[in-house]
C-alpha cells in the first residue's frame, strides 16, 4: 500500500509556440487609418475602398488578432485589438445604416460623443503602453489626439480642423504600420532592423 505522504504531484508546462498576432492587428489598424485620414485630409471622397478596408482589414483582422492575443493571455492586446476592430465596424455602420434606411444619420452632437469616448478610452489605454515600447506609445498617444481632433472638428463644424486631424491621422496610421513591420522584421532577422525602443 502506497504512503500518501510520499506521493508527488507532477505538472506539465505547455510552451506557447504560436506566432505573435500583434503585427496583424497593427497593420489592420494602421493601413485603414491612413486611408480613412487621406479622405479626412481632403485627398479623395469617402467610398467603397475605405468601407471595405474598415470591415475586413481594420475590422475583422483586428478582431482575429484580439482573439489570438486572448489565447496568449495578453489582456491589453485582447482589449485593444478587439475594441478597435469593433470600432471600425461601428464606424462603417454609422455611414452605411442611414443609406440602407435602417436608421437616421447620427447628429453632430452624437458623433462628438462617439469620438470623444473613443478618445478617452485610447488615452487610458495609452497608460498601458508605458511599459512596452516607445513605438507603441506613439501609436496610442497620436490616436488619442486624432480622436479628440475629430471630435473638435465635429463640434465646431470646422473643415480646417478635420483636415488637420486627417494629416495627424496619416502620421498615426503610418506609426502603427512601422511598429508592425518592426516587430516582423526584427523577429525574422533576429536583430533590430527597425528600432522600437523597448522601455527599460
């Protein structure tokens, strides 16, 4: 008969061998943000190209990345990518639903509230980047500024402010693209190709 006092408990550690989903989410966000803000800056009209990017790359790709971050037990990545993926889907809904007769267009005051809430959310999420990299800090800081500029443009009805927001949004979007490509190239080459400047 075995002695219970001598029984040992064995544990099995499962090594995470899945890929880093952050570049997918950052690229989905970054490229779609650049294209939308080229419109906000006045370079071309809002059309199906931006709406399609908003649904599939800005929207679904980020949601996929968020689910994969959940699998990797990354709460920040899960919340960020899933939330911003759903942001793009809600934005497309705000544009498309009225044209389909599903709802009235959002009033300017409602859009100010919408953009301000996303700005507030992003500003708080920025605090979560303070222990990551300078590159990611720039993405979130510039995104918070973008949301507040867009809200100000809606509140004031100023086309100039919206154009300024568009130019700032292009910078924000490209910073996300840079961060995504930096993570990929640095991993593939095993050395720093694009500096991301981790916080020490």
